[in-house]
C-alpha cells in the first residue's frame, strides 16, 4: 500500500512539474518571438541577445519535460536506485545551455563595444525594443516566482534550475531595459550603452550557469549532502531509544531524493528481531523527515 501511494505521489509530482514547465514554455515562445522582432526592427544588440536567452529558455523547457518524465520512472532491473539522476542531468544540461548562451552574448556585445571604441557609429535602438524589454521583465519575473514555488513544493532540481533560468532572463531584461533606455533617451553619443548592457547580461548569465553546473556535476559525482543535513541525520538516528553512536555516515542525492547509509551500535544481548525493529524505526524516522522515497540502509553493530 505504501509503495502504491509513493508511486501515485511521484506521478502527481511529474504532472505538476510538466504543467508548470509548459506554462513557462508558452510564455517563452511568445517572448522570444517578440524579442527577435523588436531586436531586428528596433536595431538593438541587447534585445537580440535577450532573444537568444529566451530561445535557450525554451530549449531548457523541453529538456525539463523530457528528463523529468524519465526520472519519474520507478526502479527496475537496470536501475536499482530508480531514475532520479536524470533530473540532475537535466539541471546540468540547463547549466551548459545557459553558459553557451552567455558566451554568445558576450562575444556579440564585446565586438560591438570594440567597434564603437574604434570610432564606428552604432545604430540607435528604437522604442519598440524598449517596450519589449519591459514586457519581458514583468512576464519572466512572474514565471520565475511561479516555477520556484512549484520547485520547492515538489523538491525538483530541474524545475528549480529552470526557475533560475527564468529569473536570469528577467534580470537580463532589466539590464537590456537600462541599456536601450539610455541609448534612446541620451542620443547618438550613447548608443554604446545597448551593447554594454548585452555584455553585463552575459556576465550575469555566466555566474548563474556556473552555479547550476557546480551543483549538477557535484550530485552526478556523488557529492555528499550538506554538513548541516548530515548532522541532523546523525542526531535523528541517535534519538531512537536503544540506538547509540551512529557513525560511518554516507550520503548522496539521487534526483529529488536522499540516499543515506550509516552504522549504529545496539546492545549485544538483544534479539535479532529487536535489533531489526530498532533499525526499522531509524529508517522510518529518517523517511518521515526526508520523504518516503529516501533510500536508507542501517548497519547494526554490537555495543
């Protein structure tokens, strides 16, 4: 019965994540169309760079939809621990996509700034690009908040990474708005503000992408859980009556679930059944704290 409830919960989680991602994807399609048109018609390098960022957003929406569906599959003969790592892989791929978009934006903006420094006259952006940037700020910040709330509720790494992708697009649009607004309001001498804004946007995206890559690669390489989580695990295990000195703790993350292995000491005179029941009590306590999908293995040693 517990296994059935766990599978139903995973199915519900997958459906909710897909729904949130589809909402973000629909908004990305609208925005990338508007931004490309505004960037080309409005002669704005910053807006074109922002459009590329929205295009990468749309691509990561597809990555999330595909990999979350795979990660939601139950364990099978070839995956004893389930398919949760696919969600971590999705987060890593999103980080790569962000980094690639950032490099392209930096190169494009940097070349325009260099051309301006050599005396080349840059075309001033139009007001259409400015309005598109303002629309992007509002919509992308709203999608970020919506996606992040769902990511925290459903403990989804991929959805959290995608939410940050939305936030980075919103903040990049803030920079775009400032650059385009300055170029429009201050006249021809300040048209360099537009590509400068694109460079600032690119640097910000690099920072976000590196953070996602560090987390994703860390989990794929079996990085331990944070120290405060491990300390809490040892405290919870030691709080069970008859269990003492939990040690040799090993932890890692499998998608949105934790994997916990530890050794505990028990009275050497108790029966095997009593030792088993107390070990089960430790396992149930940890699952009640970290979720039913938590993998827990308790090795009992005589005190």
